């Protein structure tokens, strides 16, 4: 398994959370090989997400698509793909 780890800055939290629930999460939920996804607050005006996929190929594809799928009030600070070494 591989995870897409993303850190963002958020200018309009309310708007971004609405877009996340209405558009981003449903889109990610349809991706093949999805294991789980989590979107978290990471301090004032910051966000952090971890989305796990069964394959590295799908995780890399998703990582490449992150910037183009974010609301206009959200700016990507960091995106990376990491191998998952254990889970509970």
C-alpha cells in the first residue's frame, strides 16, 4: 500500500470544507484501489490529508492530480507518496 500525504494552506476554511465534502471526497472515493482517506485540520488555516491506495501507481496518479482538484481557496504546500509499512 501507498499513501498520498498532502499539506495545504486554506484561505477560506468554510468554503474549502464544503468543497471537500461535496466534490473532493466523492471523487477520491471512486478511485480504484482506495483503502481509506482522512482529511484533518492542521492548525489555523492549514490542512493535512492522508489517502491510502492499494498500489503505488494509483497513489502516484492521485498525487499528480492533487493541485488541479483543489478549491481556489486552497494552496498546496507539499505532496508526497509514501509506502505504508504497517496498519492497525
